[in-house]
C-alpha cells in the first residue's frame, strides 16, 4: 500500500517535485519545461485542428454557394422545381 508521504518521496526522488520544509512541494523546474513543451504541443495540435476545420468549412461553403447559385440560375431559366 502506498501512502501519500511515500508518493511524495518517490516524486521527489525521481525529480518531479521539490519539497521545502514549511512551504510545501512544488513541480521541479526541469519538469516545468517539460510541462510547458507539452502544453505548447497541445496548443499547436488544437490550432492545426482549427485550421483543418476552417478549411473544411470554407470548402463546404464554396460547394453550398455553387449549388445555391446553380439553383438560382435554374429558377431564372424556369428549370428548377
């Protein structure tokens, strides 16, 4: 069975946190860089997803617009139902 104390000791031993008596435990500076890199990677991934969705939306809009204009032309020619 793992205790909270043991978990903190393991995290400190592995370099994930630093503990200061009377102040608490904090994420180790080296791991802050890893966390920042991970957050940046996630942001870049989400931005790429947004760009991809935007491209799909533009393509969908263009397709709908062409279809709409075609229908209007047909209506003007008396062909559209």
